[in-house]
C-alpha cells in the first residue's frame, strides 16, 4: 500500500494545484533565461571570427590615429585602417567595437609555377633600386620587389601590403646553356669587364646546364644560348664571289657547320648579342663572324689562283681544306667552334668553263684508264698470290694429314706395346700363381695322406687292442661292433619268430628252447606271432 506524506501534499499535482499554480512567474523566468542565452550567443557571435581552412582574416582597426596620405596599411596597431596582422585558420576573437575584419581566401600558387612578391607598403626606394629592403625575418620594410619567390601552395599574404605575380620556371633544354645575368646586387669591382664575379650585378661567368630553374625574373635573368651544331648555307646571301688571278669572277656555294662553345657561351652572349635575347644570337653570329671571315678568306685566297684551277678537283679540295683551317683559326678565339666546311659548288665563267671542263674530263678519263690498268695488274697479282696461297694451303694440309697419320701410328704402336707388356705381366703373374697353387695342393695332399695314414694306424692299433680283448678272435670283435651299432637303433620289434632271419642275431642272447608250432586250423588266419622285448 502506497503511503502519502501529508506534509508534502502541496508538491503533488492535482486539479486544485493546477488551478492555483503561479504560471506568470514561470513564464517570466523562462523568458529571462532565453533572453540571457540569446544575448550571450549574440555577443559570442559578434566577437567570434571563424577562419576556415585555406582562408585568412584581414583585421581593420576602427579607432586610433589617422593614417598619413602615403600609407595604405597602418604601420602600427595604434593607427586606423588595415593592420599588418592577419589571422590564419582557426577560431579567433576580436572586439567588434574597435575592430572589423574580412575573411578571404589565401593566395594559391599553382603547381609548376612560382610567385614573385611585390611590396606596396614601406619606405620609398632610392633612385636606381627596385628591390625591397627586408628585415632579419624576411619581412619587407620598403616598397619594391622582394628578392625571393613563393613556391607552389597556399600562402597567407595580406593583399593590401603585397601583390603576387605568377611566373613560370625557367627551362633550359638539352643542348643549351643558360647565361645568368644578375639584375640587382652590388656593383662589379671591374665595371669595364665583359663578365663579373659571382654575386655581382651583371653577366655571370658561370653558365647553367640543362635543368628546370626556379628564379625571380626581376632579380635574375637567364638567357638561353643554343650550343647545338648549326648549319649555314653560303648561297643564302647570294654574294659569295671573288675575282680570280686572271680577272674572271668566281662564285661559289658552300656549307659551314658551327656551334657556340659551351664554356664560352657567356662571352659570346655579351659580345655578339645586341637584343639581350640569347635565342636570336644565331643571326648575330652569322652576320658578325661567319660571313665576314668567309668573304675575307675567299677573296684573299681566291685572287691568288687562276680561274681554270677552280674547275680541277684537286684545287677545289685544297681550297676547301684551307678554308676550314682559316675559319677555325679565326672563329675559335671568339667562342665559335667550326665543325665542318664543305664547298658544294664553284661556278666559273662559261668562257673558260667549257674548254677547261673538257680538258678536265679528258684528264679524268686518262686517270680512269690508268686506274683500270693498275686495277688489272693488281687483280693479276692478286690471282697469282691467291694461287700460291692455295698451293701452300694444299701442302700444309697434306703435311698435316701425314703428321696426323704418323702420330696415330705411333700412338697405336705404343698402345699395342703397352697392352702386350700388360698381358705378359698378367700371364707371368698367373704362371707364378699356378705354381704356388700346385705347390700348395701337393703339400695339402701330402698332409692329408699323412693324416689319413696316422688315423689308420691309430685305428688299427685300437682294433688290435680290442681284438686282443676278445682273445684274438676277430669274429667276436666284429660281432660286438655290429651289435653295438644296431643296439642304439632298436627299442621294440614285432617279428615273426618262426623263420625271421633277423632273430638269428639275438639267438646268442636268449636260451635255445624248442617251439611248438600249431598248424592253422582255419583258412584265412595267419600264423601266431610272438612279441619279444629287447632291452638295450
């Protein structure tokens, strides 16, 4: 049974309690709690700064000193405006009465790219300077381009303080050299030199090989110099000609193969590149080195020979070899390596070309005939030599066969002699063994005969003494021996005592009594049998 506490009746809900419950007080209390919660949440939400992943928050100061006209970012926290400080990922809290903020995406440098940072805040640079000054932590303290660069990824950079330019990597392909030019830095000690020392402003002595280089293009410029073999056709300019010694105008076509020496790529770039673009240096090399030296040699060397000499093959080859050596001597000190020079065509005047060509053809035919005669003589000499070689080969082959047969006969003879000696030794060994065996058999037979003789003598002596025991009667002794041998083999015998020959042996041991033999009474019945016990 449930027991009710009368002192706590007012705590149980019933109809009367419901009617008398203070509803207004409860509603007012809940309202206060809800308003307090809403107020706290409002204050919390106003102070809270949610910076998600990949975002950042720019802080703006609402109170403080006014910014100078030349400033776009507050130098310190006591100034109004955009602050240097930025908030990265996470939950932060700021006073909304004194600060405002903007949540924006962080700056992203794509893969395979790099970012160049330009400072918009700080001191003004001196004349001639474009790189921003930085403190020990790498932060800019003046306007200008920062020396380094940003790698691929997300970077929390204040857009009011810095601009970021996306740049490509500098690719130096195979067969090229990268000429490095420092656009900023200390001035060179020798300002009149073509190249500067490492770290100085200007073209560096050391060049770069094939690679993918990440550099700030405002600080370091890399110019590509093609060091692969190039080919230049002398006929492109249409003016490769010279007067011969006898006054005829000779024009020629040819090919010059050359390349920039990799170890001198920087010197060639500084000396012959007028456009500060290494890719266009080919035309500069052709116009300033190849063509002037080729024209100079052709006019000096060609004017010392007659026009008809250039139609002859030997003169052309000599002219070509001299052309190659002269071009190498003139171009290699300038950093250009001449790989090959080939004179493809020489065009003399037609007035001398036809007769000289016919004369040259006749000379060539004569040389061809002489060459054919020499060739036939060589073939005849070769045939004789081959015949002699074949004879010598046949003689050598016969000698080899004879020597082979001789060696085989000697070997067979040695084998036969060795086999005969082995068989003789085996036969002698067998003969000696047979003799030893015969001697052993004779000795064994003699020994066995002696043993048998001694045994017979011993047996005869024993028998003689045994016979003497029977008073010298040998028959008695023989009978004794017989009985002795037979007695061990018999226990009981069932024999016919009437006429059994076997029983005669035992007659000497039993008394001789007559036996009555009853004739058979009935037909078909056997004679009576007597059982005799024999004791050993």
